[in-house]
């Protein structure tokens, strides 16, 4: 039912400088795959076939990654190295990619609004590729199932230590089914003492298209940026926004600790898979 997935990928990735000086953060690899490819694969698994990517200056490598490299194909076709291209070939054949630029970095809400021309008037998913998720059933698939039932905007949440609430959007709500909350309040990066709970929003959203008009009228909030959390709170007050505790593990690959943790996790997993062969 949800066909399109938006990837806001215009941020500067300053925490990874100097690596991100000329390489987009979304192209940093965990093992051999760039972060954004994990996100695209999760979207494909959830049945989506149209990837819309919001980029900025210096992000051309993302476009090149999801395109055919004729020179490379020519060089390794028929050799023992060809299997290395299997996964990316499969991704490219299963979906289309379109791009738009966020001209100024005015926050995640603004980045999502920049993607409106690629999305149009339909519900869509949003993936922040630096939140890398590993789950038996992909987090977007879990959210799509919930969307089928409720047809409203949905955010993925997880419990975080109270002292970390100032790194996330934090929700408060009524639990309507086990692990599913109807959002009553939402605050961007609250001080632990002001946080309405320890339920933090992670980088997976399903948004109904009325969110674009709401973002258009959303004033800059925390940090002078247009926050998606502020727009979602308006949507929650007008109608309904749900938050779902997903099954699986999330790694904050926008931070060095999270990135190293993800690398170790996927390395151990791949070694285990290899030893079973
Ligand atoms: P972050 O704040 O985590 O990413 O934004 P960043 O700014 O690239 O990282 P640091 O803090 O400088 O190290 C979360 C996501 O939202 C996107 C980013 O690309 C990232 O995927 N984003 C954020 C935009 O696309 N545009 C914005 O104006 C802000």
C-alpha cells in the first residue's frame, strides 16, 4: 500500500568529519554496504519500489551508487568477483530512484518538505539511514502492517535511558495495544528532567501527505530548525498519530559508538552465517 520511501540525506554528518568532508555520511559502510543501501533494502522488503532521496551539495556518490557502473560491470563480468555485485544489482533492478536537493539545511521537517515533489499526495515512509536497524521482520514492514489497520502517521520508538532523552524526539501517549501508543505529546530533544517519558523516536516514519501542509506552517523550533516532531504533534492533535515499539535492534550510526557497535554486530552475524554454510 505504501510505495514510496523518502530518505532525507542532506545533513553534513559533522560528527564523522573528516570522513564526511567529501563522502556523504549515508555512504559510510558497515562491512561492505553503505548505510543507505541497508535502508533501501528495508524499504524494498516492506514492498516499496520508489525511493526518493533528498540530497545536498557533495552527495553525488549516492546517485552513482544506485546506478549501473558500466566500466565496473565490464571489468568483472564473468570473473570470480562478479558475486560482489549481486546485492546492489538486485536493489537497482527492484526500484526506481529520484533525487531532489534541500538547498538550505533547515532541519529534518524542512528536508521532508523538500521531498514533496517526489512524493505527491500519498502516504509514504521516511528512513534516516544513519539509524541502522536489524530485525527478523524489517521495521518498515512492521510499521506498514500497522498502517494497513490504522491509516495514519506512525513513528517507530524505543526506550532509551532517561539521561539520553536530549538526543531524541520524545513522545507521551496512551498504550492502545501492547507496544502501540496514541501520541498525546511530543517534545524535541527535551532535557531529561522535562522529558514526558523515555520513549524516543528513531529514524523510521510513515507519514500521511497532509503532513506537508502542516510542515509549511510549522515555525522553526529547537535549534532554529523546522522539526518534524513539531509538525507531527499538530497532526496528532488534529487526528491521530501512533508510535510503535518495534521488534529488533537499532544502531545510531550517526555516532561513532553506534557505528562501531553496528559494525561488530553485523560482522559477528556474517561470521555466524558463514560458519553455517
Ligand atoms: P542528523 O542531525 O543526525 O544528521 O540528522 P547530520 O546533521 O548529518 O549529523 P551531524 O549531527 O552533523 O553529525 C538526521 C537525519 O536528517 C537528515 C540528515 O541527513 C540525517 O539523515 N537531515 C537533517 C537533512 O536531510 N536535512 C537537515 O536539514 C537536517
